[in-house]
């Protein structure tokens, strides 16, 4: 029953994003601009180093994910659709899990586009493409559970646009470090390190998903 509601929320979110893709477009534009600006600030030579390029990409991804998630909830509040979901039995868990699943799909599109842009812009060589794809997938899966939880915690506050990054970024630091190191290892050809960091990212995603499902029902009260 809960799974059906989770799929219902996720499907509704994907249909809404398809009808009004402003959040996805904003995230794509944001990550493109941020990657370009960051690479110009540190300089092309420095930005081509695997560790630096990976760090720049994942910092941009974190902000893009926050932007897309905040826009998703803004749309719910504008349409007065949030209360209808919460009124369902298990609606709070379904809202959290469904939103996280749908946003992971959207963020994956942003990550692929941003990653290709980074590779072309910085002229990067990927030693282990398959390992890089695994790290990218694990890193993307770990972002929505944290960000959706923080958006829900700040949902009823007027200053949520400012509070969400303040709440989310400190919590995301371990994930960003793991994703950056894993991506750098894949770029430079260290398969063992890339897989090790990928495993850590999967663990983070699972822990924060369980934590979110535990906290969200109380946080929405």
C-alpha cells in the first residue's frame, strides 16, 4: 500500500516536471553557469586536475539539486496539493520517498548534462568511464534524501529559500567529499578507490533515506 502511494507521488511529480520543466531547466542552467564560472576562477590548468574538476562538479551539483528540490515543493504549495497528499494514510512517508525518487531521476539528467559539459569544457580524459558512471549514479542517489528532508523541515518558514542551503550543505559535506574523491579516482584510473568511494556513497544514501523516513512524519506535524 505504501509502495503504491510512493509510486503515485513519484509519478505525479514526474508528470508535473514534464508539464512545467522550469525547475529542471533552472538546475541545468545553474550547473552550466557554475561549472564555467568555477573553472574560470581557478584557471583552466588547475581546473583540469581530476581532484579539482571533480570537486567543482559536485559542488555545482549540490546547489543545482537544492534549486530543483526547492522548486518542486514551491509548486506543491502554489497548487495547494501538499495537504491532499499528507491526508492520505502513510502520506508523509509517501511524500518523502516519492519526492526523493522523482528528484533523483531529474537530478540524474542534470548530472549527465553537467558531467558532459565539464568533460568537454575542461578537455578531461576519463580513464575508467564505467567506474565514473557508478560513482555518478551513487552520488546522485545520495543527494535527494538529504535535500528533501531539509526542505520539509523548512517548508512552513518564509525564509526557507535561504535556510535550505544552510541546513543541507553541512550535512552533504561527507557525501560531496566521497563523490569528489570517487570521481577523481575514476578520472585518473584508480579502480579500487573509485569502487570504495562508490560503496561509501551507497551507504550514505541508505542511511539518510532511513533517517528521512523516520524524521519526516514528525517534522511535518
